[in-house]
C-alpha cells in the first residue's frame, strides 16, 4: 500500500486488522457515548445561541469523517463548550438575530474552520499551534469556563440576559433577577445538585447496587441523561411549560439535507479571523486529548493528519447544517473507558445519533432548557483551574503575567480578544526570552574536559582567554544582545587576547546574527583580540561555510572547547596542561 494513502486515510491501516472482538468493543462504546452525546449536543448548540437540533446535526457526519481520516483510536469529535462559545461570540459580532441567518453563519464558520484546518494539515503547519503556550491556553480555558457558566445562569433563572463579557453578563443578570421563574429555578437547582452529586456520589451508589467499578464509572458519566429524562417527564406531566418554564420545544425530525454554505464574501471576511482562532484553539484541545489517550495505550497520533481529520470533520458538519466541531475531553474519556479500540466507534456513534434524530426528537419536546444549562455548567466548571496561577507565580513570573492577562482580557473583553491576547502574549513571551538569551562565561572544571559557568562552579580560567557560552540559537532578535555582551566584557579587561564563542546550544544562525558575528570579528580584530568558535553543530557549520565568515575569521573553529583552551593557552601553561 502506498505510504501517502495510509497517511491520508489511516482507516486503510487499522481497518486491515479489524476483528469481531474489536467490533464488539467499538459497538459497546458507541452505545454508551451516544447516550451521553445527545444531551451534550443539544446543550452546546444552545450555548452557541442556535436551535438545539444544530448540535445533533454536528454529531453525525463529523464522526464518520473522523473515523476515515483520524489517527486517534479514542478521540470523540463533536460540539464542545469552548468552540461553541467562540462560535456564538463570532455570530454575535455580525449583529444578526434571525434564526435562519444565525444557522447560516454557524455553517459558514464550520466551513471556514474546515478549510483552515485542512490547509494547515496538508502543508504540515501544525507547529503553528505551538505559538499558544500551555499556560496561556490554560488561562484562556479557565476564563472561558467562567464565561460559559455565568452565561447559562439566565436559563437556570428563566430570564433573558445577554452579554459577551463577564461584567456585561453580571449586570444583565442583576437587572433580570426580579423576573426569575421559580419553577425554572427549582428545576435548574435540582438538576445542578444531582449532576454535581453524580460526579462523586453516583458511582459508589451503583457499585453498592452490584455494578462492577468500571461499568459503574461509565454509567455515572451518563448522569446527564437521567437528569434529562426526569426533568422532561416532570415538565410534561405537570405542564410546567404553561407556567413559563422555557423548554426546547419542537425539534425537526430528520436531517436538513446536504448543502453548501452561502457565499457572502462580506460575511466570510468578518468571520475569517474568528474562524482561524477557533481552529487553533480547537486543534490544541483536540490534540492534547488525543495524545493523552494514545500514550495510555502506547499508540501514537500524527498531529498534521489530525488537522486533516478535523478539517474534514468540520466540512462534514458544515455540509450537513451543523456548527464547528473538535475533539471533546469528556466524551473521549467515556469512549476510552468504555473500551473503544478504533475510530469506528465514532462512526457507530454517528449511526446512533442519526437514529435519534430520525425517531426520538419528539420525546425531547418538553426538555427544559434549565436542564441543558445545568449540564453545561457542571461540564465547564471542571475546566476552571486557578491553580495555574499559583504554579506560574512560583515558577515563572513572566508566565504568570501572561496567564493573568489572558484571564482578565477574556473575562473583560470577550473570547476573541482573549484568544488574540493569548497568541500575542505567547509570541511576545517567546521573543522576550530568546531576545535576551542566557550567556555565560565558562572555565574548565579541574581534572576534567568539562566547562561550566564561572559564577556557579569552581573552575580554572586563563586571563588572556575569555570563553563565552551561548545558550540559544542566534537570530535577528538577539544578535545585538550578543554584540553588546562581548564588547562590554572585553573593553574593561586589557589582558584579553582571545575570545572563544562556545556554541553547543546554537542550532541556527540567521543572516542578521551572521552580520553581528562579522561585526564582532572585525571589531575585536581592531582591538588586537582574536575571535574563535568551538563546538559548532554540523548544520550550523554547513551554513557558515556558504558565507565568507570563516575565511575572514581571525581565529579558528575548534571541535571542542577543551581543544580550544589547550591550543590557546600561553606556551608555559600549555606545557603544564599537557602534563
């Protein structure tokens, strides 16, 4: 089989080894995930400000396409909280309120996200996601979790309240508080209480009832289904909808049919940047989940192929009338724990969701929105992790500042500003660290050939030789820093005759840095000082040989720093060193 086919269609690899036992395990996992995914899909669609059926549409085609193109054996794709929030925020920026237009915007967002992810995957540009540092991602997700939870309180209270930022949401809730519907509040609080208790108390109860620990844990994760059934039955039996309890209402049976998104270039231009941000956040979240589960089973994933798989999944969601999707943590945990062995489990889940859309949607007519809101609140509060502030404060104040800034910007200005701030801070933090690299003057550890920082170790040095170790690649942002460091060191010491740049950590030297090295070489020569280099890596040496620098270098390039020191020592000292 051609390697490129196996790369773009991983199903051709694992599908050849598919067995009856694997089929059974995948089917069991699919049934469990289907039960969990139905209320989640409805809830996350409402979170994006869309009709609930849109979340169901986004949970069928994407799962099938991921089974064909994905490399993770356990990842479950579909609507997730953060991506749904970002979708809703992007649609809100368009200023449209008509349901059909909002659905069209969500479909366009999914299409754009698919195109971006697919392009990144085809050209192997997954490394771009690395510009979002983990602390910044953690800060953004924590702030997003708070925003999502607060945004759902209006459904718990049964009031109308909006806002894209935390201050706006709190102000709107405060003004709407007198209109609270007590029946809705009771349903919401009961659902919240049950779901919070279910996270810790339901599993032991099921174990006491005779279930094995593994099955009890999986069943406990399906607690939202029990909340949906109980509250829907209560609203239907007591006709609480007539008392003002907001319900999901009529959900169309069946699918809308395949269709391309509308080609409104103005709208596409407005949604391009939010779609890019959404794609990067979704990819980072998805790959993190996939890598976690792959490591547990000693498997591997291909991040670039995951971009292709997520891109195709979003195309599928768009063409079937859904919203943007990515890999979700909670459903992937259930999928993994339930024993899913291949991405086929996702395809079987899609069949289950499809059957629910075709035949079960009338049963959800009386489902209270407060229950879905409670489901979202309980799910997203697990994303809120303020411990990252404590960790970064004790380890790196720069990382702490970036995390805190990301949280405050997201809460104060909204998710799009938060993502932009996160990307900007990540890049700025990288530039800050590399623009002032760690540079150390080193000496030889007595009795060895090792060289260490003179400020940290007892080492031997020679007054006429200065060895400077550069612990970073040299490029335009730090080239001048190295120049200044060298000049500051040599101008105040008249005994110096040789400067050696020790380069074991230098992986690259760009054109700006090369010009700086040429300037250092020229200026030191004018001072009567010879410039040498040691421990230059092969790829760096290859590039230097393409320039005139080595021809103009006043000194030599040594294989090791010990060889440089032995060669440059004054003759009496050299003889002593040889002995």
